[in-house]
C-alpha cells in the first residue's frame, strides 16, 4: 500500500529539506532504513534522510501536520521489530566530527558509528569509551547508557557525555548540558527515547593509546573447567580490568576463523587499560586453569578495541534476550552450563556473561538516568537460526531465566532490554524513581508523544 499524503505537503517537505525524502514504495527507502538484523524490515509511510538540524525541524513539522508517529534510526542496530507506519528520521548523513585535543572533547554527529570516532581520536592519543562493536551508532548506544569492554575501569559511556544538541518535538533546536536544560541532559544519559532527536553529542575522550586485551578460547572438553575457573578468577579481579565470558557454538561457514568454525568453544574476553606486564600478570592464572585452545590476548592499539569481542560487522537474522544479574557464583555456573553445554540442543550461537562493577556502579556527580548500575553481571543469549526463533530460543532462554531466577536483577538496562513495547519490559529498564522522573521529562519535552518509544 502506498502512502496517502497531500501531494502539496510532500512537495513542500521535499522543497524544504536538503536530504532525500522517500515515500512507501519509493526506490531507496528500504536501503535507507535497513536494519542490522535483516529479519526486521521497516515499512514506514515516509522517511526523511536528514542532513542538518533544519531538516529535522522540517521532518518534525511534517509529522505534526500529518499526525505521524516519529521514529529515529541511525545504523539500525537497535531494531528488534518492524516499524509499520509513521515517519522515520534517518540520521545516517549527520556525519560531522570534530575533536579538540586540549579539552579532550569530541563533537559527534548523530549518524556516526564508533569506528570513525575511534580512528580520529587515536591521532591525539585519545579514545572514546565504546561498546564491543564499533559499527554500532555512537549516539544511539550512549543514549541507552553503553556498556563496553572497558566497563569496569571507565563505566557507562553516558558518564562521559558532556552535552547534546537536540531538536525537540515542537521543532526547537536546544542544547542539553549541565548548565542548559539540565533535566533533559539527565534524561538523555540513559533514558534513550521519547525526548527528542539528538543531532550531535559532545563526548569526553580518555587518554588511551594501547591496552592489554583480546580473547582466549578453550575447546569443548575444557570449557566447563575454564568457565568454573573464570567465575572464581573474575570475582577477585581488580576493578581496573574488565572481563566477559561466552559460550560459542559457531556455524561451520565463512566468517569465524577456521579453527573456530563448527565448534563449541568457551571464550574469555579481557581488557586492561594499563601496562601489558601487569595485564598479563592478572590474566595468567586463568590461562593456567585449563588448556588454552587459542590465545589472542596481548598489547593492542586502542583502535583495535573491536577485536576484544569480535562482534560480527555484518548483521544476520538473530533472536536476542538480555538480563542483568545481581551476582553470579559457582552454583549459578552449574545451572547455566547444564542448559548450554554440548549435547543439550541449545539453540544459542552465543551465551555471554559480562562482569560489571567498579566504575559502572558509580553515577556521575550530577546524576544520569542510566539503568542497571546496581548489577554486577549482564547475561545475553543470542540465537541465529530462524527456525529456533518462535519456540526453541524463547523456551531455552526462559529455562535459563528460571535457573537463575534468584540472581536476575529487577532492573535491566535499556540497551539490554528486548521488547520495549511490552509494558513490563519497559518499566524494568530503569529503577522506579528514574522511570517516574523520565516519564515527567518525556511529558515535558514531548507532550503529544510524537516520538514512538515504549509501550503503545
Ligand atoms: C552487534 C551489536 C553489539 C552491541 N554491543 C553493545 C554493547 O557492547 N554495549 C551496549 O550497551 N549496547 C550494545 N548493543 C546495543 C546497542 O547499543 C543498541 O542497540 C543501540 O540502540 C544501537 O544504536 P544505533 O544508533 O546503532 O541503532 P539504531 O537502531 O539506529 O537506533 C536505536 C535507537 O536509538 C535511538 N536513537 C538513535 N539515534 C538517535 C538520535 N539521534 N536521537 C534520538 N534517539 C536516537 C532510537 O530510540 C533508536 O530506535 C549492541 C547491539 C548490536 C546489534
């Protein structure tokens, strides 16, 4: 079905904006709003591929005049379900980037992925605090908090945000920082959506040229011993180091390195932003705990941060569930291993536990809306075979959640939440007081609920 707008109003929009406007059925629309997960295909009434703040203002004017819900998309990494109508503001072309080495502040356009920010920052011996994948959008990631390979040493990425430029629902271009619109600034650091269209983010970079980091792999026969060792070893790891553990069952196909194809392996990721010798000293007890199959940990440049987790750069159909955990001990390890080990028909390509704590527990002096600060671990389950998405993956994820019931945090983090259109999942993405304060901020900045975010 095509989109039914007055021809005049679409012509006025096209005239007013520099970016492309696509109506349903137009060539180019699908590519503009393609998602990382190709199983999710959006079908909006109209897409405005904005190139400036003024384009965003005009797109919002069109949405108001036509009573359209507004969705915002950069890379499409966050899309879990198809958008079936309304207007999508695609921010991909907002690619500006400036770095002031004296203040260590980067001004990052809303369309940028982490990768170009990392490359530009490295020229000054600096680095952004990023997530595991550098193809994720810097702004979308940071709006949700942002937990990455330096989580324990450097905290949530939102903690390093120093300001935003935002186009509000009524088309005003405003600054949100400590001094100007501080409540909006608070809400955007972790509250994610329903507040406005961020066009630029100011992020403090950290001095970091190299780190001792990477991943080591244990083959199936040694996976359980290595996992048990990881649980005890990580519990006493200094908070200056960050680690995660993942059970991988990689398909036998192009993509993963040949020694990992078609295998069940257990991998430990490690990142220590300090001297290599000290990093090695911290990691060596784990290396000694079980025979190591592959060892890719060493001193790496800060530009190689994506090689710690080796997330896929190209998306594939996937089914994902995430939780935060209050704690994780040997008993939980046994329960989890029973549900993911070889021979159990586990539908998951990856079952990952990230250790949190350290800087993730400490909010900024002025406070942020980030959810999940009290948790000490995150847990994600990822299935990649579409035949498992309807039953096997949800059933096994539910079994894992049951087995860890006492440990699953009441509050998760919005970047780890699936199904945000579900009332319960949405409410659990923030502590109750933060949730209520965010509701007030959203009502203040978007009284008509123009921005589609949360339960409908
Ligand atoms: C492979 C992969 C790895 C990931 N790794 C991590 C990780 O290590 N840590 C972590 O915390 N998260 C991680 N995530 C989750 C990721 O941070 C979120 O999905 C995030 O929302 C992606 O942002 P995006 O802009 O790339 O995606 P998009 O799908 O383009 O945007 C997602 C949402 O962000 C909001 N948004 C984006 N841009 C704007 C804007 N300019 N103004 C207002 N709202 C905006 C909108 O609500 C939008 O729906 C990962 C996701 C994937 C797929």
